[in-house]
């Protein structure tokens, strides 16, 4: 991508996506937060002011999750990303790229060339693209369903007489992460099967989705996506209003966000209860110890999602 006299990385427009991992109501309804005083986050403020403070803290906690798992510019939220790089062609006429994401959803498009910026499109079909959980394999030589071999150390037969030492330039666009969004209209009535949401990126037919809505939390499956509306396979058992989290993220990410949130609230002046094995309260821990324990539990839940490639 070029901008004036500057040539930029192709994913410059996708950096910095922010989507919270829990809703305000989810945090307020959780048993862990019920022991905290959430009425004076903004001293003397209204309930609207308190909720606004909680939302800003959720954004901070969500950013902490993204920074720990994906580095300063990544996110666990489903995102469409374009990247470019150099790769070597194997003897089957394929190149393999590693986008450095903890989870791939699919490849949208790809192109390759002998020289920088001189691209040939790669068909978007199962014969030319093979997507695994963390890698994408692209077939750039040979027809669909064929295998093309060349001698070791000499791949010129794959390049129409051009000797490129097996190295080519690749530009590719893919979807990665976990679809995660929030309802923007209170239209999810019990017995219905559609929700209007803020972002449908990554939602695909057949995906299992959790609708986090307190005692009305339920799971469903995506039937179709049209614009900002998701249609589900089964009718809802509960009503779903505005601001409800609709996600494919594992529950451990939401739990980690809860732990970070609780640590932030405690840092504003409240310690934590020490609970004995029989469930009784033994005392109150120091504020510093409580915050450290909450953050440690949050990070432990996130370690399985850490993308080391994206940090290099």
C-alpha cells in the first residue's frame, strides 16, 4: 500500500481495533463483583456515571488482554488483516505463510509475484488455499489437483523459465481471531432468532455462539449473516436487549477480563475477602496482595492464547 511518497505496511488501517470482552451488565451481575462497592467509582456520581466508569475500565482490561496475548497492535477479536512477506516454494509448487495469529478463521484472498508489487492472483478455492489453525498454504504453480515436482535446489521449472531460487513475494488477506460483538438494538425477543450487532466480522454459518446475558445466557448456532444482522438456527429462549455480548470467544477470556476488572476496582481502595475452606470469611487481604492475585489469575487464563510469533 502506498500513500503519497510513503510505502506502508498493508495492515496499517487494521491496527488498533478495540472491542471489549465483557459488557457492563455482565461485570455487575458476576458473583465476584457483587462483593465490591461499585457505587462510588465516580464519587457522588449518578448510576450512568458509574456505568460509564465501569465501561472505561473494561476497555482497559480488554486492552491488557490483547497486549498480553497478541502484542501491542494485535487483538483476539476477529479481524480482517492484510499482510505481505517473502516465502519459499516447495516442490509441490506451494508456499506456506504463518500470519502469527493465535487462531485463523480463513483466507480471503492472496497473490504472489517474482518481484515486489508485481502480483498474480491466487484463486480463492480449496485447490489453491489450505488453511490450518495457524498457517496458510497457497498453491501458486500447477493446475488444480496436480502435483508438480522440481529438482532439489533448482525450482526454475515452476517459474516459466525464471530462476528465483524458489523465493517469491506474497500478499494475502485473512480472517483471524474469535468473532466478538454486542447488540445495538433490543430486538432479540424470546421466540425470535435474529440479533442486530455492531460488528459481524468473522461470523460464519454453523459457528457456535454464546449470548452472554445474565440468567438469560444461552448458546446458539449461526444460520446466516446479512449486514449487521445475525440469524440463528434456533429460536431464543430469552429476551435479549441492547449491549448484550454475542461471542465465540472461550469463557476463559471473559473470566480473565473479570479478574483484571476486579483488580482495578480494588486498586481504588478496597481489599479482598480471605475465604476459608468452609466458605466463611477469615479476614481481609491487603489491597496490594489482592490486586496481584487477581492479575495473576487473569494472566494464567490467557497463557494458552499467547502468540509469540506476533511479538518478534
